[in-house]
C-alpha cells in the first residue's frame, strides 16, 4: 500500500469573460470558427512538481492557506484529476470523503443510498445487508433514513457518507476538512473510528486548518504554498 507522486504538476486553463461570451461564440461560428483565442488562455498551476512517498500507517495532514493546492492534491489522489506533467502511482483501494454528495442519489432514501454506495464500494448485496444496522446506528439519523437524502442538512449527508464509507476497513482514506462539520459528539465518534482505522494500518490523508486536530491525529504534515510543498515534518 502506498501513494507515490513524481514531479506532479496540475494546470487549469482559465478563460476570460470575452472568450466565454455568447456573442464571441457566434462570431466565431459565423467565421467558420477561425478566430483563435488560444494565445489568451491563461493557465493556473494548482500543483507544481509535487513529489510524495506515503506509506502504510501514515496519517498525513495537508496544511496550507486557501488556494495552496490541498483540494487539488486530494483530487489527484482520488483519480478525479490526472497530472498534466509527472507520474502518480497508487497501490491500495482509495475511499474518498471529498464530496459527500458524490455517489449519493438525492431522491433515494438514506437506506437506499447505503445499498447504492455499498455497491459502489465493492460490497456484495448480502455483505451490505449485514452492515445496514451498524451504519444506521453510527449515523444516528433515525427515522430520517427513510426520507430522501435531499431533505438532509449537509451535516447529515456527511454523517451518512462517513458511516457508509468507514463501515468497511478502507485502505486509503481521503478527507477534506469535513471533521469540523457536525456536532461535538459525532466528531468524537468519528475520530474514534478514524483511530481504529489508522490502528489497523491504512493511509489517511487529511486537509485541515485545525492544528490541534492534526497534531492529535497525524504523524506527518505536508505544508503547501502556491501549489508547492515547502516542508514535510
Ligand atoms: N477547477 C479549477 N479551475 C481553475 N482553477 C482551479 C480549479 N481548481 C483549483 N483551481 C486553482 O488552483 C489553486 C489551488 O486550489 P485548491 O482548491 O487546490 O486549494 P486549497 O488549498 O484546497 O484551498 P482551500 O483551503 O480554500 O480549500 C487555486 O488558485 C485555485 O483557484
């Protein structure tokens, strides 16, 4: 089990308002699309030459100011973005809590979503049935589990997503700053479950602005600034 990054760079093209305007698109179509604005495309480099070697048992905090590249890095690990330059090698099954709505059907109930996400996580239907009670209990959502997920608050969706995603032992768990969401008692419960997960030796990657929390949970801190790693401690 490992996460290995070699000189990873991720870029996003930024289109200015002029290029995006309807009039410009029409004009471009009317001239056979010959007006080329490529030279005006600005690229933002979200990650610049990132090198990482993360191994089994590592609990890693990604630390940095807004826009330093934490989310982009997590999304590359989750396979959402491919590097424009460089190479990524991930050994192990990645479970991501980056976007709790991802893989949830808002029209389906909490119970139905447990089954859906369970399948998505690679569980067999009978394995999922065996976990339903535990997930329901952990989520503390009670009767809401019979209601469509669109009626949930964002904290409730997160509880459900966390309960489902951690009902199996994930190998690599990616999280955004979700832990600050939810009430105190749920936070403690979630943290206890995370400790159990880490004790069973997986990899945890965690973006956070909360120093006290990262000191308690993580054994490695990666400091990012303007898309670059400035320090690993
Ligand atoms: N899809 C995108 N299109 C264009 N630029 C992007 C995109 N995603 C990220 N960026 C840019 O990349 C940089 C890093 O963003 P990222 O979201 O990774 O930062 P972050 O450290 O997670 O910030 P925060 O703490 O605010 O969540 C920022 O300058 C951002 O504007």
